C-alpha cells in the first residue's frame, strides 16, 4: 500500500468518525449513518490494499 493511499484512507476514516460523533451529538441519524459508511468504505479500501500488497509479496517470493 502506498503511503499516499494509506494517508487518504486514514483521513477518510477520521472524517467518518467526526461525522458519526457529530450526528450522535446532534441526534442526526443520517449524519451518524454517513459517518459509519465513510469508515466502512475506508476499512474496505485498506483491506483491498493489504490484499494487493500480500499478492505482490507472494509473486515476488516465486520469482526468487
């Protein structure tokens, strides 16, 4: 996973946490749900990047 991707995903996760907290504080269920969705999206992106990294490592191991 590239450093830029990692930073963007973490920023999206943090943004989601802020939205969720703001929604909870203001009793705005839609904003809270949006925040959870942003966090989930970020987690899925991070998981996908980890899979790609692992696949690359396996590929490299067979080259040796």
